[in-house]
């Protein structure tokens, strides 16, 4: 390994450590849900290792819970993770022509909001894949071991503690959506519409599964927002 | 449960990895269509919002404690609390509220 790559690996590990710790907590919260749905610690470990996506995994768990057809988990996972298409596309622009092709596969394996964020924040015309690998060294075990721990820990918790911990993931979702909703009126409006329509759908169309509800409302609301309020090129998301 | 959890996991993982890896390996140009870009921009917020409510009030032992957690979560996130802090605040609110209610 060249000095430059070793340095990038160390930088990635340093910047990835707080992310990995945070992922342990996210993974743990997912584990609480996964246990409720019926996953074993090994299944929780595997789904987290291979997905590394909180919304996507939670969405997948709602499908498993409702015992829906396999097609539904594919469609909902696709919708919940659709934003990674954009991030992966952005990253594709930051690969040097000299970087071997297989690095694209390994970097792609762990595209997450946070790792994408630090990769972009590091700057430079081209990314160094070893920086991503350094971050992945903490992110992947943090997330997957956290999930397995959440599933195991369930057995030692009282009903009151499980009830309290079951909102941790929703708290994290709120922390992701509320600050941009405050800054951007359109995102704010979309969030309010999402809450309201989701509530309406659950109460008036209870026969529609949670997964299908998420797919339909996401396409409807995000589609309407995209058509009515297209994002200007200079402030596109990251 | 008539479906196999391992197959669910396999399908979900295959889709996620395809989404993350295929654009990086196949797309060399930039997505120019502004409607698609805008859709992808709004998707995460909408998906997370739809999945959060009303699920949060059904997750807890009482709907009131879940509702209080929602209000506390929105309030603390609005004023800039970190991901971890918001999660802890929501959990604490549920724990305390259920101590008082149940």
C-alpha cells in the first residue's frame, strides 16, 4: 500500500469513528424492531451488514412483519433507498480514470448518508477509495453488531424499557427530517403532507399494508413535489 | 409467517446493493433530468415522514406516550438537537410518561 493510501485509510478511520459509534446506536434501535418482527441475532447481523441503511432496513422489516409477498420487499427497499442512486451517481463522477474498476464496487457496497457526506466533505477532484475503506472499518461492524446486540438485549429488558426504546428509531428519523423541513418550506410542506396522508391512509385504508402505504405515498408526495417544485441545479442535495 | 425471513433478507439486500453499486459502476455521465433529480431529492424526507407517523404512536404501550415522544422529537430536532440526543429524548419521554400513566 502506498503512503498516500495508508494516510487516506487512517483519515477515513478517524472520520468514521464517530459515525461507527452512532451506527451502533442506530443498529441497536433497528435490532429492537427486528426482534419484534422475529429476526434472530444472526439474521439481524446479516441484514444490517449488507444493507447499512436505516430507512431501507426499517421499511424491509415492516414488510417482513406483515408477511407480504417478496416482490413488496424489493419494491419498498428500492423506494426507501432510492436516494443512494443519486449519491452513487455523484460518486461515480469522482473516480479517477486510473483507479481500478473493482474499487467502484467496494466503495458502492457501503454508500450511506454519512459516508457519502464525509467523502464529499474531504474534497479534491478525485476520491481515494481507501478513505472510504477506513470509514467502513468502523461503520460496518458498528451497524451490524449493534443490530445483533439490540436483538439479544431485548430479552433482558422490561416491557417498559422496550416500549421506551421502540421510539429511538423514530426519534432519529425526526432528527433527519425536521431541520431541513424548518429551513426549506417545500420540504416542510412535504413532511406535513406525509404525516397527514399517512395518518389518513392508516385510518381509512387499514387493509393496505404499511409497506405498500409507504411506497404509494412516497411516489405520490415526492412526485408531486418534484413536478410542482423542481430543485434548482445549484442547490441539489447531498 | 408463510414467507422465509432469509429470502426476505436476500431480496432486500440484493436490491440495496444494486442501488448502491450499479450507478457507480455503470453510469459515467450525470443525471440531467431535473424532475428525476428533484424526485430523488424529496424522497428521503417523505419516506421517513410517512414511516414515522402514525407508527410512532402505535409502537409504545399507550398512544399518549408515543404522541408525547413525537412532539418532543419534533421540538428538539427543530432546535438543532443531534440525532443521538433526539433519540434519547424520545425514549426518556416515553419511559417517564408511562411511569406516570400506567
